[in-house]
C-alpha cells in the first residue's frame, strides 16, 4: 500500500488531480479504513476546491471544500476555506456554525477566531 500512497501523492503534487482522484477511489475500495488514504482524499478535495475558487467557480469550490470537511472536520485549513466561501455567499449563519463547532474543540485557534471577527455583516 505504501507504493500506492506514494503514487497518489505524486499525482497530486504534479497537478494530475483527476488521475489522483481515480487512483484514490480505487485504493479506498481496497482499504476503506485507511486513515492515510482518507487524509490524502481530504487534501485532494481541498486542492480541487482551491482551483475552483481561483477560477471563480464558487459552487464547485464549496462542494469540494464540503467534501473535504466531511472527511476531515478538524483540519483548520479546510474549515477556513469553507468558511471563506460560505461568507462570500453570504451564508453567515452556516459559517458561524462551522467556526463555532471547530472552536469548541480548538478554542485557542486565533486564526479561526479572527475569521469570525472579520465578517462584514455585524449581525452575525
């Protein structure tokens, strides 16, 4: 399995995201409980979300970030990206819930605290 993981990492690092997604899907069928594969999948979804975000495809970015969040809800980068997209869509209540849930586990995370404070809409 180490060889498969290295192959998937190489695909992700070289920007071959569709190939990486297929390889990950196949590997997860064989090893559905592999935490390392799940971590790679969350990272891949985060990277895909970043590309969609950069290309102003906000709906697909949110979809990718949400998928990453479902896999790894404790990843602060995923939480930040998801919150950023939700805020851009003016879904402040949902973003607040996301940040609040994360902060219950990690109350000292100043970047998440700051993200909450930076909301443009003072009603939330």
